[in-house]
C-alpha cells in the first residue's frame, strides 16, 4: 500500500499540515468531516483529480496551475474582467441574486477535477475542493443564514448517486457553522444538461425548474453553492424560487467560472462609489 506522506513533496506536506492546523480552531464537526476523508485516503490512497498523480486528492501543483479569480471580476455576476466593475450583461439585465463569486477559471486541472468529481464517482474531491470555497467565502462580507446546494433532478440523482454541489457545500457550512439544507430547494422537473447549450437555451432550459420551501428560507439570506457557473442562468432561477418563497436575499458561490468572450470582457463600467467597499 502506498503511504500518503511518501507521495508528497516536502512543500506539499507542509501545506497539508498548515491547512489542518487552521482547521483545529474551527467547528469540531468540520474537523471530524475532514479527518473522515483523510482516514479514507490512508485506507484507499487517492489520485489527484487534476493530474492523476497518486497520493493526494488535489495536489499543490494543480492548485498552482489554476487561474484564481481575485479582484478583477464583475462585482455582480463575478465574471472575470480586465478591471473590477460591472459587466455589460449585468448592466443590461441586473441579476436577481446579490452577487456571485467563484474560486478559479474552468480550465486545466480544475476542469479535470470537476469532471472527475461529477462523472467518475470521486466523492472525496468534494471535500478537498470545498476548501477553496471556504477561502472565497472568507474574503466576502456576506452573512448567510443558510447554505443550499443547487439540487439535481431526482432522475439525475438516481443516476449519479450523489449531488456534487452538496459535497462542495458541506465543508463550507461546517467550517463557518452555517446551517445546511438539501430540502430548502428542489428541482421540480428534469432538465437537459447545460453543457453545450447556447446562453439563450440555458436560460430556457432551467426556467421555472426550481421550487423553494418557505419553512426553510423565509426571511433568510441564502448562499447557493454549485460546481460551475457559466451564464449564471441556474443561479438566477434558483434565486427566483428562493425569493418567491420569502428569502431575504441570495448570494452564489461556485468552484469554477467559465470565462466570457473578449468582447464581453471589454465592455465594463466603473464600480459605483457605494459598491467599492
């Protein structure tokens, strides 16, 4: 059996130790969740979701090769821009949600890891990748009352056996001690996979596809978590359902963001003064 520490460079061992030390100050439930997956790694040594390197679910090299989205994004939808501002799309049609943020661009190792998480039953990747969502949420000033994963249809949930958005969202909820629910929002009809659809078709595909439970969401600020955001149409429809059920406001958090075209990126307006905090 390959030992985990034998598969790591010294720098990577230090990085794993540093993250674990920080977690010791967090909620015990989060630490237990992390240690559970670490124990599974020792019994069944993993391979990296980004490069297939043995010994770690998500190696430091793949993290370093990921383009991380920082300040130069649309302050509304979170799409990457040459400089911080409001993108043309959000100027034309402001989204229903307050803001959307993502950790990195949907390319290279991160794209590989998300594919492995969704389509190759590598459930442990959810916990490893979820640490990046913790980093992103920590940098915002959002105050969520409830964390909700984007739900799958009952048909797709039966086919896959799990919801990758739930696997990504749970570490965030445990770390920040925010209530988590898979019952607050449900997909009321099966929809075609968004991959390969045009922007207009994506919007129509998920229109009225979600329904929220007022018992869970009324008068609360909701954080919706998903794996990838492209046009934001899925979050838009989730937000519509949550607001209709009485939610106070909605924010979105995704692991990856598919980039817009250069034409869209060049059409930027400055941030209004009241949004520059």
